[in-house]
């Protein structure tokens, strides 16, 4: 906020904003937005939600600017509105959580029943798609994606193929799998 705006009494800024002075309104926004952001900080809102809360607070002031009877308390009025809006948004997410009142909760990393069902379907479709590959491509993918991965030279020797064919054969096999999965409705 520029120095002349800082020297203007907030009561005077509010009076001018009530009269429709856009410069006074802008000065109020610049003066009080840091207060609003500070009050939102304890609610752990996402950035977009915090932005919406600030905007809604300014909208509430615009709607009620002629009802402010004690302009000297504008900061407190704005702080109350931003707190209520933050609480409303936090409650809309499922529950209100104040940062200073809780320890960060970590979600359970184990997949839920829905995810296990989806994973089971995907594995079933993938096993079927692998079974449709030629025996040579199945063997190659099994060797390349085994837990005890071996160097290409060893895989080529074991499968009896030139080492230079492993990469292109792998690419064709993975392309076949991708197409089979897409036809089955499973995104690759």
C-alpha cells in the first residue's frame, strides 16, 4: 500500500467506499487482505478455496457496506466474516480442521475394497492379454520384467535370439498388450 493510502483513516476509506469511490475500495482491499489471508491460514484450505473465501468476504462487505454502523471495527467485522466463510468451506469438505488443534493425519496407504476390485479386474485382463501373445514374446516379457532382472546379453543367450532383436521385440509385444488392453476398456 502506498504511503498516502496508509495515512488515510480506515473510517474515512470506508465512508468513501460507501459513496462509491473505487480508489477507496481498492485501498481497503489492499489494507485488509493480509489480515484475511492470515485468518484463513489456520483452516488448511487449498489455495483455490482460500482465494474463494477472500473473494466471498469482500462480496459480503460490498453487500453490507451500508450496514456497517461502527466503521472503526471494520477489521474485526472482516475477520469474523472470513472466519465464518473458512469454517463453511472447511465443513463443506467433510469437517473443519484447525491447524493448531491437530496433528497432521496421514491417509491409510492400503487400497480400499473398490481399488482392490479394480486392480483384480485389470490383472485379469492383463493376464489374458499376455496369454494371447506369441510364446516368444511372452518369454521375452517374462524375462525382462522378472524380479531378478538380467542383462540383455544373458536374456538373449537364454532365449537363443540375437541381442539386437530384444528391444524391437519388446516394443512390439508392449504395443500388442496396449492395444489388447484398450480393446478391453482398460487404459494403458
